[in-house]
C-alpha cells in the first residue's frame, strides 16, 4: 500500500462499544465481545513498549492486515518500527503524517476521531488521553474496507492502550523520584583503619528496587580498632530505607563514645524504642582490634557471622543473640574470638542464605559448605560467596561485608 494511489482523508465518528448485544448501527455483538477479550490482553505490564506490542498484535488479530505504532517524540512522529502483520500493507509515510496532522487539528471536548483513507483500507487512530497524545496507531489491509464496527473496535483498543501508556509513564516518573531519594539515603560506609581490609556489597531484590532496609557500616575507633556493623530493617521499600538511614545515623553517633558492642546495641535499642513508628531491625556489631588480634561480637536478633581460615574453610561463630532493635527489651551480650591475618570475617543479612521453605540451619550450612581458595582477597571472598549462593536471584535484599587484618612485617632489629 505504500506505493498505492493518493486517497482522501476523512474522519470517522467513533461510538463507544456496546457489549450488551448490539450498537446503534445494529451490528452483531460478536466482534464487540471479541474486542473485549482483546482488551484484557493489552496493558498486562507497566511497560510502554510491551503495551504497544500488545496493541498492534491484538488489532491485527481483530481486523486482519497489519498494524503499527508511530510514537510522538518531541513533536515528531517516529518511523514504522515494530509491525504486526505484513509491513508492505502499511500506507506511505506521507499519508500517515497528513492523517496525524488532521488528528492533531481536531477540536472539541471529545476524543480525536480516527482518520480513514486509501478507499477505506487504512486507519490512523490517535493514541491519546485528555491533554496528552503519545502517537498514532496505523492499521491497514489489502482488499476489504474497514467497516464502521471495525473502526470503532480499533479506536476502542487504541484509547485503552493510551490509558495504559499514561499509567506506565506516571509509574516511571514516580519510580524515578523514589530512586533519587533512595540513592540519597544510601550513603557510603565510613573508612576503616588502614590495618584492616574491608569489602562490602549490596544487592537489592528484584529489578525495580534500588535499596531497602539492609545496610553495612564501618566506624573508626581509637587505638586502631574498627567497628563493623550489618543490619536489616524489617520490611521493604522506601519506608524501610528511611528507617535504615535513621539506624545508621544513630549508630555513628553512639559509636563516637567507643562503647563495647553489646552497649552499642543497648543504646540503639533505647533510641529506636522511643520512636514507635520506627520499624524493628536486626543488627550484628563486630569490634575488630588488630593490636590484640581479636574480634568482639554482639547480636540483636541477627544471623551469626562466618569466619574463613587460611585454607579456605568456612565456619560459623557462635554469638549470644538478643532481641531485635526497637523492642526496648535490651539483654545484649558480647563474645570475643581470636583473629589472625589468615582469617576473614564475613557479616551478612539473611537475604544471602534464606530460601523459602528451607530451615535456617540448612541455609546457614550451605554457606559453611562453600569452598574458598586459600587466603583469597576480601573482594574474592565476596565474589565467591555471592556466586556460590546465587545471591543475584535471592528473594530478599543482600548486604554482605568481608574484613581481614593486614599482615604485619616483623620489625627490623639491625645488628643488635
């Protein structure tokens, strides 16, 4: 049709569908019921590209021939891209451009009307909602002209698709604002002392989320010590991220007093319990002291850490577990382990190991069974852990921190 003769453009009035059995034109209800079945297959996602693909597939299936969408970008129509049916049946671009201008020039309070051309064998239908036009739908076939009922069906599906496109764009706009706020909340952890190697990773669950309630933090203390913290606010989404930021801010303030881990948790719990709207959180605090070669740990309802020895064997450390933060119950205790430069401490949130329908002991055992190379770098420890536990397909957010003491060179004694 692209090479066919020139034809006049005429708007066709579009009446609403009447699913009750007949329209004002007295047409049979079967095509209208078929259109309603097509309608439920358009807008299955909040993705604009998918909506257009569903629209042209259903239109081509309803009236035969071919269908395509030309998007309106910066006031200009795009070229034919995705096409359902035979692209050769589509009218020449000059006709589509002229038809689109006629659609844009229509006035009145009602929806823009379809434009018919090429002896009734081509339709140009606006993809518009009040105040916005996203482009046009073009449908064409080779022989039989479109009937009035078919024109109404195509116009109905185009109007429905335009409504879904509006929702998709509104969703994208809101998601963009949420993403900016989430990135603002996700401040970088502090810097540990140079005598400690630390690596941190955060993996949000799902494709749309950027951050939830999982977090890691490092705080420099006096005498070369570093506080390592991992936490998990209950819930997901922006609300959990806001509470996560409150816990992190409180932690940095409390850590400045250089308290042992169990007292850090006690003060965090007191602050959180004074704010009824703040969500509870689990938390694991580890104070690493390179000078003494030890790590002191305390837990607020959090999973235990793992330690990886120089041969690459992983084991879980037993830590007294107190109630989650925000309950006001307190009752936290610390425990201390020896730590040498051949060992790597691994702190993580439950998204790393927990799987639906699996006992938590079994989940933790899968972590303990991960084999590591002998004395790997901390970044390699994280890469291996995330890969072996398939953390990128986890059902929950994952925050993980690996830390190891630097090897110390023996002091030079000279000739004495």
